[in-house]
């Protein structure tokens, strides 16, 4: 237990003189005179999380970082040497990945709606393209022809099962992601060997899952599907990307994912796959789990008001920087992210307030109900935890034309 007054237990943060420390430094020093709002990412926590994953997951399971969770250059540069590969979802993310030392063979590009220019960029760079449809494969082969180079292709498979209990389901039934499992063999049979080289399969079932049981079930189905497809296509596979979907706790009642348990299951699963896929490398791709807990978002109280008995703290930051914390990114019923007052962590007397941002919309809520020390007022710093993933770049930054948030790595 960290001792922080949060509704979920988040390791790695401390308090000194009633002020929150991030990376061992007071939040007030970190944001200093730079007018928050600011995202602060703790490099030691990112490193520690990757070390734990290496310890808990099978040694032969390769670990990729999905850049879209947090594409800040400094964060990606920090993570790249600690993982085995990078997954990108756009041409811009590909440029970020190419500026790291990661070998191009360990960079893959997934996502529906890749433009011709992005496909050509990918072929020229020599990275792997995870193809999402037969049409995209045709366009990729045209790009390969134009570039005079063979494309490295992985087929993104839309499996015939779902990842149960996932925050965002990305598989099963009709989906924009991947090629339906039942037509994958026909699509692979149609590859032009001079233009495209099949290197693997990519099966990503869902995101933000805290349920080890559900993840393990999906992993078993994923590996079995890869084995079945490999048999049907009768071609060797260099790698199978089994997805990820490891979640972090955000809301009251969320329990941490039991990663060691998932790791034991994966060890057994990969052992049983050895007979059918002896040459195949297995990859897991994680975004949120690597960076999510290592980041906080800090903004300042600029007004305190009481409306018909309810106290509001109005801040200079909100959903334009942090859509997810406002509850408008993937939540069905809005719940508060873990928050506290970084300049006044605890106190003998407490009161209940609502914390809202500066936008002219009732959607701009940071905390609908937060217990804070009495006296919290203008100038205090509100800190939102679990903000290292899907924060700044997942938010409508241009809405209302307020100043941009800064990002710092400590
Ligand atoms: C978004 C995404 C990820 C990362 O998901 P997290 O929940 O952040 O771990 C991995 N793979 C694919 C294909 C994705 O679209």
C-alpha cells in the first residue's frame, strides 16, 4: 500500500511535507513556474515496469511497445532499448520508431486505413506491415512494385472469438481490424511472392483487461488459431504476435492484473506450441501497461466556487488535455480517475468537492466527487494518476484554443 489517498493502489509514488513526489521530486519543483497543466512521466517507473514484465513473462516471449499509448519522443527513446520491438499505427509514429536504434525488422505497422504513402514509406523502410484487409494487401503490393522492394507482410487476423471483459473489444464478429480468420488462407494463397513476403500473423483481441482468466483464455485461443492457420497455409511463420491487452486499475473496485499468473500460463502455452510452430518467434505488444502508471497529469486550481451547496474547484486543465480522465474515451458510465491535491495530499479536516476544467461543456469533469483537505483553493495543484498512456495525444487539444499541456520526463 502506498499510503496515498487514492481509490486504487498505485505503487511508486511518495509524499513529503504533504506534497506529492514524482520520481522522488516534489511536484511543485517539477512543474515549477511553468504554468501547469503538465504531464509528468517517471522514467524509473517505466524501467521498473519493463523489468517486472521481463521477470514475469516467458523469456522467449518477445516484448514490443505500442507507441500510440505514449508517442512522446523522449519516452519512446527511453523504452526502445529496453524492449524487443516497436509497433506503430501511422506514418508519423513510424518516423518516431525509425529515429530509435530498433532494427527495422522489429518494427511493425498495424491499423486500418493506411494511406498509399504510408504503405510506401513502410516498404522503403523495410518494416513489417500488418495487413488489415485484402484491399490493403493489394495496395501494399502496388507500393512494393513502385518501390522496387518486397514488402514484409504480417496478416492481422480478426479471430472468431472475443477477449471477454476487455475495456475495448477489437475482435470477434464483424470488425474494421484484421482479416476474418476464415478467409486468411485464401488471402495468403493470393500473395504475389515477388512483391510480398509473409513473415507472420498478428492477432490482437482487445485492450485494458484486468482479468487474468479472460486473458489466458484468449491467449490459448490465439495460439491455437495461429497453429490452425499455419497448418492451413502450409508456410513457415517467422513470428506470431499474440497481442497484449494488459490493463491497469483506474476505478474504485478495480483489481490489479495478476501478471505472474498470466506468465506461468504463457510459458506452458508456448511450450505446447513448440511442436506445431518450432521456428516461430512469439511477440506480445503492450502500450498502456508499460507507461500508464508511470505518468501523472498536473493542473492548477484557478477558481473555487459554491453552487447551490456543491463546491467546485475549477482548474486550468481538463478534457482538452486529458479526454480519458473526463470519462469520454472508452467509458460507458463515467467514473473518476484516481486524483489528489499534490500540494496538500492529506489533512485533518476533509471536504467533498467536484473538480472541473475550463471548457464550456458539462463534459469537462476531472473528478465528480473527490475528498480533499479543507482549505484547498486557488493555486493548489490537482494531480490525476494513471495518465501515462492515452493522455495528451488522445485528447481534443484544439477545443476552445486553450494553451497546450507540456510533457516532462523525470
Ligand atoms: C492499441 C493497440 C495496442 C496497445 O494496446 P494497450 O492496451 O495500450 O496495451 C497493441 N496492439 C494494437 C494492434 C493496438 O491497436
